[in-house]
């Protein structure tokens, strides 16, 4: 499996790169976040890459952004000395950095630089395990790299195409590279289409099995994979780091005194997720669109749990998740709260039937969670009477394949059936 083209690891073997994280706190930014937790999240992102050693971090207050260098002259000089003293090799800027700003800052500081998009792409490249995940990461990385060719070709400043009357530095080489990237993107899209078709066949096969899908969603590091492992007995990677899970994992689970379900663990969401990745991982999140129940797992111990919840809900809305889809909020990690705070969370959860307080680590609240899911699924099934004509054999066969037929009687007009089905199955039937 290939990596993203801006791989940090040394070609001679794995080594640790000394990194420094900067969070630009732009005062006039309408989407400005609290800089302290924002910086902490950026540092956690950096530490999610084993090849990086984060030796320092800073919040940089800015009244406005310098179009050419992002930061002012004084801050650039101050950072140059600081980076040199600490032998820093890579600066990670928690925010967007234009190609021109990146080139100028790398020249001024004598280090490599990645912005937030580049860092997240690097993590995704390191973690993607399935063929689809790898292809999606490669496509996102190439789209990102395509916009930054001006930086990659600064050594061609004296080379001009034609007579030099038209075009900028290195334009011939830049255009050639852009074409090469476009050709590679076309090849990757074809490969991805084949993989997506295979996944569609798998989904179609699952649709024939009347198992409802329950999808775990949530902010990255909210504890989805730990909960998934606890419920299913699986061994999905579950660590205290951002983006521990990147590929969808599905397991069957028989709920106590309830139906058998398919439980899906999904990629964690994050604020300001690069647009390249929202598009690239849309297919990975298709399981959420097909879900009968969405379980939104929140890290209730996190200082910005409310903001994280809003980010997750915004992404779900952008994905087109129906408002009619049954959903629950699961407030996880109450084991990390002190006794008084944990009791307050439990009390709040008890007042809302769509909220449950749990600890995936200790197991507190998990039996109740399974009961609630089972009850919701049973409540979602209803009986209906259907009359099918003799020529509607395909529909009749589908109903029996779904195992929803309670009884059937033949009449002069066709087949009278009584079925027990979910709203999702009814919708599928109507579309046959």
C-alpha cells in the first residue's frame, strides 16, 4: 500500500522528526475557536503520528493574516531563533497555509512546514488499512499537492517556457507535473470505482439479511472503538489518540432479549476537517446513511464536548443523514470525571430519554444502552397487510428473502400477506 507523497518518514528507515506546533489565534476570524483547547487538539493530532516528537507548541495571537508570510516580521524572527535553539525540523501550523506562505516560512525558518490539512492527510496516510481507504487518501493527497506545485518547483525560477514573454517561473515543469497528477487521479478514480462497486455488492448482500444497522459516530477519540470492542468482543485498534480508527469496521451483535444487529464503527469526525477529506471519505461514511439507528458517542469529560457535538451534527447534516433516523447520544468517559461531576452527568442523562451516560472502559451503562437500542428497534417494526398480484413474483420473493412475512393466503386476485417490517424495509419495498 503506497503512502501520501509528502511522507515524513525517512527513506532509510523510521526516524523521529522534531516538531513544533503553532496555533494562529486570528482575532478577526468569525470562526475563531478557544485557542487553548484548539492548540491541545493540534498537539494531539501531531502526536498521533509515531514519526513525530513534539518538542514544543505556541499560540500566536494575530490581529490579521499577512498574505505573504502569515505572521509578522517580529514573530518570524522570534520563531526562527526558537526553532534553531530546539533543533526543530518540522513546523505544524494549525490552520490553512497558502503555498506562497508555506514557501516563504520554510525559507525564513529553514525547516519543513505542514498546515492542518497536510498533517491530517499524513495521519490518514499512516492509518488507512483497506484498499478503499488507501485510494481515498492518495486522491486527497494528490489534490492537496496539486495546489502546491508552486512550492515544489521554486528551484526552477530561472527556467521559462518559450521566449519568456508569457508565463511565470518554472511554468513548463509545473504544468507537466500538474498533468501527471491529473493522469494519476484519473487512474485512482477508476480503481476506486471498482472498490466502491464491490462495497455496494456487499451492502446489497447485507440488505437481503434483515439485520438492522447501528452506526457509532462521534468526534475523534470519543471512545467509539473502545465501545465497539466492549460490545462485540472485537479487537479494533482503540488507543487514546486522534484518528485511531480510519476504516469502517462492522460486526454482528445479538442484543440481550433483542434482535441481531450489525454494529458499525466509523472514522472519527473533527472540526475543520479538510474539504478534500470530507469528499474522499464520503463513501466510508455511507454506512451511516444506511443506518437504522445512529449512536452519537461523546467524550463527556472533554472541555469542548458541546463544541465537538455541534461539529459532529454539522457533518452528519452535510452528509445528508435523514432527520427521521433514530439517534441517541451516549455520554462516554464518565469514569474520568470526579464523583460529583459524574453524578451530575448521570442525572442529566436520566432526564432525557435520548441520552445515556456510560463508561466503555468500566462497562457502566452498557446493559442499559443495549436495552434502549433493542427497544427502539422493536418499536420501529410494525405489521402491515399487502395484496400482491400474481405477476408481482419479484416483490413476493423479496419479502420472503427479508424474512418479514408473518402469514400468506392465496386469493382470486393474488397473494394476501401480513408482514412485520421496519420503515427502512417498507421504503425498500416501495422502490422495487
